[in-house]
C-alpha cells in the first residue's frame, strides 16, 4: 500500500496516515479527520516530517480514549508523545460559580446591603480618625490638604465655570421662550437667580466634583491598595485614614461651597449675558433684579448643601478605593461605583434638603 | 572573537547598528547581536543598560531610532501589524512582570493566543491544550481556574511561561524570569527552561541578573555595556576578557560563588 500513497493524508479503513507537518496549524482539521475514522484505529506516523506538541496531543488523545495503535513513529516523535503523555493532567479551566438569575439577584442585594453597611462603618472609622487628629493636632497633614485644595478646587474652576456659564444661558433661553407666552419674560431673571443659587449651582458642582475628584480618589487609593502601599503605611504605623482619607475629605468639604458659589456666579453671569443680548435687559438692571428676587436664604440653602455633598462624594470615593483588592479590573469597577454611588446619594440628600428647608420656611 | 556570526550563517535573530534613544538619553548605539538557532543566549548588563528595551526592539514593540532587526529571517522594523502576525505566532514572550490578563483564569490566559490565531480549534481541544501546557510549565492542575491575583510570584511566572508556550513557538523571550523567586524556585525554573528547550527544540533569549541561571543553562552570554553588546561568548571565554565590568560581574564574590556551584 505504501507504494501508492499520494503526498496527502490517507484514510484507508481504520488507518489514519497523516503526511508532512502535524502541527497546530492543521490541528483543527486533523482532529475532525481522526473523529471520522472508525475504531479500531491505527495511526501511521511514518510520513510525518514535523510534529509539535499539539499534533502529539491529538495522537496521545486518540491512544488514551480509543486505544489507537501508533505505528511508524521515529524515536523523536515517540519522545514527544511521551512528553505530552507525561503532561496529561486535566485541570479546571473556567472560574467556579456561574449563577442563576435568582441567585444573581440575591447576591446583588446582599452586595448592595453590605456596601451600605460598609459605608456606614467607614464613616465611623473616619470620625474616629478625626477625633484622634483633634487629640493629636500635630499629626494633621497640612501639606496633603493644601495639595488637594489645588487639585480638587483650583483646577476645577475652569470646567465648572464654563459648565455653569452655559447652564445659565440655557436656563435663560428656555425660561424666556416659555415666559414670553405670558408676556412675562422679565421673570426669566427670577428663574435664573433662584434655580441656580438654590439648586443647580450646588448640584451641578457636586456632579462635576464626583466625576472629577470622587473618581480620582477611588482610583488613587485603589491603585495604592494594589501596589501594597496602603499595607506599607499601616506597618510603618501611619493610619491610611489619617494620611489618605481625611485630607481628601477636608479638602472636598472646604472646596465644595467655594466651587458652588463660583458656579452660581458664573450661571448668573451667563444668564445675564443672555438677557442683555436677547431680552435687552441692561446689565445694571439685571444685577439689581437678581439682588431683589433672590432671598438670602436661597444662598444659605445652596451653601449649606454644598459641603455636605462634598463630604458624601469624598467619603464614597475613598471608601470604594479602600475596597479594591487584588487586581487592576477592580480599580475600574470601584471607580465607577464611587461616581454612581456619590451622585445617587447626593440626589437623595438634595431631596431630603428640599423637604427640610421648605418645612422650616426657607422657601 | 567577534560579536556577529560569519555572513554565511543564518542567525534566528540578527540585530545590526541598532540605536535607541529617549529624548536626549541614548540607550543603544551601534548595537550588533546574532542569536543562533537552538541556543540559550543569556543577556546581562547593569540595571538600566537597556536589556528590556533591546528585547522590545527585537519583538517590534519599540521602533528603534536607527538600525535593522531581523527575526526568523524577516525584517521586523516598520512592519504592518497584519504582516507581522505570522512571525509573532512563532515566538512566545514572558514579560518581566508576567503581564497575565488579570480578568482571566490561568487556563483562559493560555487560551488567548490559541483563540487569536486558531479560532477553529474548538473549545474542547483548546481546553485540553491549555491543560497540558499548564502541566508542562510545572503548575499543579488546581491552578488552571485560578486568577493571577490568587497565585504566588513563582506560579505567576510559570503561568506566563505556559502562555508563552501556547503556540509551540520556535523562539522564546524571557525577561528576568527568575527575578523575585526564592533560590529553590529559581533553580527549578532554570531546569524547567533547560528541559523545555531540549524537548521542544527552542531558541531562548534570556535576560537575567541571575548568575546561577547563566552558569546553569546558558550556552552563550551577551554582555550589554557602553550602549552596545561588548561581547558574546561562553562564560569561560568571557572570563578571559579584561573589560572591567565583565571582570567585576563574573569575578565578584557572587560570580565566584555561582561558578563554584
Ligand atoms: N518608554 C521609555 N521612555 C523613556 N525612557 C525609557 C523608556 N523605556 C526605557 N527607558 C530608559 O531606558 C533605559 C533602559 O531601560 P531598560 O531596558 O528597562 O533597562 P534594563 O536593562 O534594566 O531592563 C533606562 O534608563 C530607562 O529609563
Ligand atoms: Mg528590564
């Protein structure tokens, strides 16, 4: 039979006789051919010129599972077959724990509950850290705080200013379109003044700070957890709460009302520019009207909310950062979680504040 | 004794007049190197002499400022990604820090190159291939479905090696594979590389600081200093040279201890 062999694989009854290179490149087709060859199987390797471990594995697997006979293998091929056989230790490939939908929902609920409890616990730990600092004021890290002032506050001025300026214009424009229908476009000024000072100033600032700084806190602290910097700190006796969390908290709490005030000013400025150009209200009149229609309590409402929002944002950011363990993917996940969580909490708190301030008569 | 092989020989890696610079800093200048098929070549040099940069230039991750690099007979500089794919398939790389994909299990890591180049293999066969590669790399079967973060440093190196071997490469690049391993682990890793090299007929480009590895497994050693490869030879012959760095490196207390071992 050997005399009539063409230089290609031959299927002759139950003899499988591959030719040329038996390597990973044609492993897929060889595997299928082997499958289609009926038992009892004989594999003739005499025409194989080159074989790699994948080719050897295919042969080995046929011998193991189907009791195939191997003939014509040179000593080199035999050696390779022997090595592959030696390495034949089945191992699990996929991670454990694929869950059903109900179990997934349960796990998610548990996780959400644990996160909330964890956040409360973290809040407690931070308070304890504060008390310790008050007792040992020398340990307070002024430099770290000042550095955060710059990053959280000063560097955010541009983007928050621009955003608020545009929002002022949008509110003015949308308000004017609606109010014109009643001939009441002069009330656009009331709308701009009150909504930016009381609501949008602090809220939009909070959202921007959550996206800029809350996420950065989570990513910074998370990366430090992975590189074991946080562990190193602990062993040296530096409390990560004091060194990492409290400076960020203080900086954000102090910067938020300043940024919110800046946002209010820029929004009023944007609204004023729109009123001047589009409604032909002169700037001086606009400023006078703003001062008349925006009560001082509105400013207080805005400026009281802002630091609380800042506290929540910094707390959630640092907390999520501290939750990072093991691998780089977690940094991304926890950073996202920090932003989502802090914006969510900020909006809930905003609703609570709205009810509270109305009920004490600051309408 | 010259650094390059005679013109007739066809080295598996051929580097000529390589120059690499970062801004003002010149890392390599006029660097020549030939690697023979089937040898384990050790690359040594002080920290920051550009061993990793040399490897990155050879495998095409870094475009050199000047010079030519040929691997497996193909020019590597300025290649399109697609064209270079056929060459990339023929080598395996173990990065200095393992560079395992952290969101995949060890076995899934080994399957990544298989899926990339041979998607038609089928899941079952791929799983089997991953398993015997894991076993060949000296990992216990339980490691298969663990994530890299759950492994020790030595196991991570072995997992990286398993991934580097996934496609049965002809050429294996190892960047400081034994750094950070305990001496017993490092010795075991050396032996593993030696035996795999013999079994699978590999050419190994081994960057190392580990004198024991050099003595134990390298056929030749290339010394990187003064921005180029100053010598390539067996350790015995290198010892005859009177370059100060070579003398200090191999004849310092650690060098002598390794030689005695
Ligand atoms: N991407 C880069 N940008 C700038 N400098 C680099 C870069 N990569 C490496 N270098 C510099 O090149 C030099 C050689 O680095 P490397 O090859 O990593 O050294 P080693 O021999 O220790 O592996 C170092 O001085 C390093 O600072
Ligand atoms: Mg290096």
